[in-house]
C-alpha cells in the first residue's frame, strides 16, 4: 500500500511541475506496438528539442511488446525530460483531464479510435495521423489537426503550432466536444442503427 501511495504522490508532484512550468501537455494513450507510431512521435520530440523548445511534455500511457524498444530509444535520444512513459494506467479519465492535446500517430490497424473519442468527449483537441479511421473522427482544422502518417516533421510542426496558439487549442477542443455529442454518443449510434434497419425494411416492401 505504501509503495502505491509513494508512486501516486511522485506522479502528482510531476504533474504539478508541468503546470508550474507552463508546459503544454500532450498525451498518447495506446498499446505499445511499432505501428502505433511512438518512434515517429519521439522523432518529433527530438526535432522540437533541437529547436530549443522545452515548454512541452509528452505523456505516453500503455504497455505492449514494443515497450522495451521504445524506452531504450527515448534514453538514446536524450528525450526522457520531454517524453514520459507511464506504463499501464487505470486512471484514464484523470489522465485525459490533465492533457492539453491528445495524439494519435498510428500507421497500421487503426479503425475508429475509442481513445480519441473519449478525449473528444472531454473537449480535447487532437493531433492525429491521416491513417485509417482517423480522418473520420478528426476534422482537420475543426476538432484537431491531421498530419501525413509516418511524417515526423509534419507532426512536430502541428505540435509546435498548438503549443504557440492556446486560443486555437481552446477552439478546437470546444468544437471536438460539440462534434462528439452530435455524432458519437451512444444515443446517436442507436438512432443511426435504427434508421438503417428502417431503411432496409422500407426497401423490402
């Protein structure tokens, strides 16, 4: 119990340091697989550091077979101060609530990301790759920004853009919440499913 309490206090102190430093907090919640694009994100982080940007942090939550490889890559890039690997988290809503921007860097097997939808429900803007179902979820310039998948330079540009434009972050987040309520709630899915069945029945007559 004490070990868990110490861990919670340590993590809380790290979060407070982020707020006190005025850092923009990005977050990626995804299983650690190579096709989730964490190495592309790491390259974007390296590019931002190279430009002298120290006013941001990336929180990466999740576990998976790529965890060891990613941890080693973060160390080798000297990016441990900007990219934090959090491992498995059971407090996803609490984690989402401390983010300024959510990220999705996938370049494989991405349909409709439930993590992105959860973030949108909380009014989070998104930076996402244009792979798979991401363009269906994210309105480029409306609820977030899309970048060409596997393009770390474009990802870094999108991150820096939202770092420097807090009002745009706020507007994108507000639009994300509205779009979620209009298109992605359980009630909306139920109505759409009902409409499909009714259309089928009408066509059968």
